[in-house]
């Protein structure tokens, strides 16, 4: 009886691992798909964009990224005007990282 219960528990764990692995592969496959020109999206992972600039953006984990193209920047700017700055990030003494403006922590 104990062996059957153990096997059922193992089966549940393996089943959950299979579902999780399938979801991860599906999400990874979607992330590699190119965006159509009319449907531009910025996909940088779970961190999200903190501050956008003409030359790129800071993600919420304080990592710098260049825009992939002008359309990507335009799309993000249109949707996030309050967090976009129309100059290069290195103009500012803090290179554009606005530590006191962590708006995502207050939503």
C-alpha cells in the first residue's frame, strides 16, 4: 500500500514537471517570434521597463538595453509618456536611472 501511495505521489510530481516544462517551452517559443511592424511589442522579461530614453531603456532590475529599432522606442514612448525622456540617458549625472522614481513599487 505504501509503495502505491509513493508511486502516485511521484506520478503527480512528474506530471506537474511535464506541464511546467511544456509551458516554459511554449513561452520561450513565443518570445523568439518576430514582431510584425503593425504590432510592435517590447519583450524584456519579467523586470519590465523602468525608464525610457532616446537611446534605450533601463529595466526595473537596473540593466541598460538599447532599443531594437526606432519603432520599438516610438511604441513604448506612446504608451508610457510619463516615464520617457527625449534625450540620451548619459546626459544625466545618474545616467538616467531615477532611483527616487520607482513608480512600479507603488502600483
